[in-house]
């Protein structure tokens, strides 16, 4: 598929059925087929892939991306009303969106959903208060539309396994997000999955750090962030999961105490399964087996964590070249991880130990280094 062909098909589609095809035997099969087709096409038309192309080609991608999203929303709306497959039936108008604050009562819990914190492709994040004798501040993560329910359900299942609800926020659990509840609620287009997560205050993402420090940060600061990331990946490795999207937006760090969290487990899989989708904007960070739709392993996460470290020191994630200010032994250490064959890469815990040994040789006894984000 190329952008010109897809653009032409999208622009001539007058109904979602023209692009996504006829319904399958069952509504769930139709939903899955549409979702897969949508995600495959997004990989080709996402505007972030064409930032360096000529203006005409960029415009094609932007128009195709907008039309693709509109057709998918129309398809899901018709599916929810049982009319998908009849091109002559108009797309039903969604109910007026409920605005925050709103109150949701689920089983024995009451949730007050407040202001929108972040809006994304697959989910929206809201500030949330769990009411009770002692109200608890949390985050409510809501599927952007019903076609994304499976991704949030995956996240809920994985987090239940990785971080049991009764587990205290200590040890390696400090590096994982904590799921407090998961349920479906009515929204525009039908039922949507919502996950309630422990709120993580005073954090910044690696993506924010990369924006604030365009030339990179001191390698010693990058090292402790890398170690926190390896710990989270290592815990997932120990419990038999692959995160599958270890990217700068999904890594939160606490500058004050050098803590960290690996968030957004929607794309997690068991070793031996392929990662279902990628974020085109961060394509250069993905391990080769993800891009080739081959089985993922715990070393897949190690590869992506190492790409994050290269970016943090100001390196080029496409070529793995790093500034001369980064000690050569550390540069070699990072690039040695990025072999194409997953089985040739170290495990997260082995890498963590090797990194400690290397640092002892480069900088000696470790010391706490304050890390500050620039004031806006």
C-alpha cells in the first residue's frame, strides 16, 4: 500500500462500508476486522511519517488520516446501532457527550470524573476522585471509542497480574502503574472500557525531557533513568510479559527522588506473540521484530529501553550515533545491546548488573545527582 493509492480510496468512499468492506458473520468479528484494517492503514498514512516529505505528499497524508478516522468513527457508530452493512442508512448521531465533572457509580464504588488531563488516539485521561471516608485521587483512563476497548482490557488484565491490588507500593512495584478498577461505561458510540489508575504526581515523561533538553542530558542522569526503566522491564520479564511499547511518552520519572514508572500497557503481550500495533511517531525506537510483525520477547523491551537511553544522551535513535561528550565505554555498552537477533541481547537484569559494573569503572562510587526540568 502507498499513500497515493490509499488517499484515492479514502476520498472516493462515501460510506464506511466502501472502505472497510461488508459485515462479517458476527458484530464482534466485524469490529475486530475494521479495527485491524484501520490500524494497518494508520501505519501508512500517519502524518508523522511524512514530516520530511514535500508539502503535497504531507497534505495527502493529513487528508487521508482525517478521512480514515472519520470513516472508522462512522463504522463504529453504525455497528453500535446494528446498521453497519447498509450503505443507504445514515450514520446515527452520537448522544451529546457528557461533560466533566460527572459521577459514575460502579458496584460499591463512586467515582467523580473531573477535568481532562490528556487526549490521545486510543484513550483520554481524566482526573478522578474515588469517594469514601478518605477520598482517593486517581486517574480515569477511558477508551477513545469502542474499537479501543480491547486495548484497555489488555492493560487491565496485565496490570492485575503484574501489580496485585493488595500489593504495597514498594520494591520493584514502585516502577509499575497500579490498577485500581476496570469497567465499561456508556459513551458516544456505545460501551467504552475505563481503567482507574493510581495517580502519579510530580512526574515528567522522557518525551518531555527530550523536548526540554534537545541536545541531550548528562549521561549520568540518563543512567539512573535507564536503570529505573530496566527495573520495570525486568519485573515484567520476571512475570512473563512484554510491554511492547517502551517509548519516551510511556516512561515517567520523578526528578526529586530518582523514581520512575513504565506506563501504558495496552500493547503488552506474552513472549512469543507479536506486538499488535506501533506508534508511527516513535517508529525508530521499535525493535526489528516488532516492525517485522515477528514474535516479541522480553529482549524486545530491552532493545527499546536502550533506544530511550540513546535519545536521552542526545543520540540519534536512527543511527545510534552519540555526542562525543558521552564516554566511549558507555556508548559501546548501549550499541552492543542493539543487535538484530533478540536471543543475542541480554536480559534486563543481566544488563542492569553489567551497567553497574561499567559505571563503577567510569565514575567510581555512585552519588545522587539532582535533576531539574527547565522552568516554563
